C-alpha cells in the first residue's frame, strides 16, 4: 500500500518516495533473519571444532612423548635384567631387611586400592675400592614392574624373601660392570617381567591415534556442518 500511495501522491523520484523506499529496504523478512542466525551458529560451531582439533592433536602428541619415555625406561630396565645374569659378582653384607606395604590404586575411587608388599633389603658392597649401597633384591617380574623393588600381593611371599637375608649376612652382589652402582642380589627376569611392555606400548598407540586421528576426524565434522 505504501508503494501505491507513493506513486499516487507524489512524483516518482521525490524525497517522499525515496524515504519510503529506504525504510522498506531496511526491514528484512523473517526468513532472512533466521538464515543470518543459522549462519552465525554455523561459524561459531566451526570455531569450536577448530579449537578442539588443535587441542586433541597437541594432547595426543604430549601423551605420545610421555608414553615413549615410559617405554624407553621399561626397555632399559628389562635389558639390564637380562644382562644381569652375566654380571660379575662381589661379596656384600646385608644392613637391614624388612617388608614395606605399598598401596596400588585400582580402577574406581581412591578408596578402591590393593595392598602390595615390597621386600626392602639394604646391603653394601665394594667395587674397585669404592663402597656402594643398594636395596634391589631383584628386578620386578610382575605387572607392577620393573621397578627398584618388587611389589608382591602375597605378604607371606615377601616375608619369606626377607627371612633369607637377615642383617649381617654375607651375600653375593651382582653389579653392572659399566655402572657399579646398579646391583641386584638375584639376577635375571621372567616372562612375566617382559609382559610389562604391554601397558606402555598400548598407551603409546592410543596417544598416537589421538594425535594423528584428531585432524581427519574434526575435518570430517566441519565438512558435515
């Protein structure tokens, strides 16, 4: 009606018609408004996806580095355990022996823990005139190693080990010829000890999957949007 009134009441191109034309042009329809809101939401969602892509890529890379360090530590310890069977031995003396409890957190709450026991045997020995002290009984051969001390679920087994090494007892100490400070009373490892490689390898694979899978995954999500 306003357009008709403009034509009938005023000459075309007059100030009155131009004013009404501008005011009509400034009023978008509901469809145009909805489309603009939708496009703004899409742009915001794409920004979120880009941030998530970089976050998970960096997170996966950091976890992969950490898993690599853990894996390298486990491999070095297992290598030392295998080599310890051919290490030279010297006489040493037991200073003390005790069973130390250790709590291992299981899946679930912090209260859901398993109590393990470590035989702690302190002993001294001498290599090339230099005195060393260690507390490694043997390289761990279970799920919880390899570590400096074994962690055993059965307390009686840990107590039996400690009983074999009373304070003052003279023992054979097997030491690393390249690093005499690394020593053990019972050399070698078991197949169970090699099984400790499973966890760091699995963790490394998951971390690499996150690092390299984040980009294609979020790119697909962005294309779908």
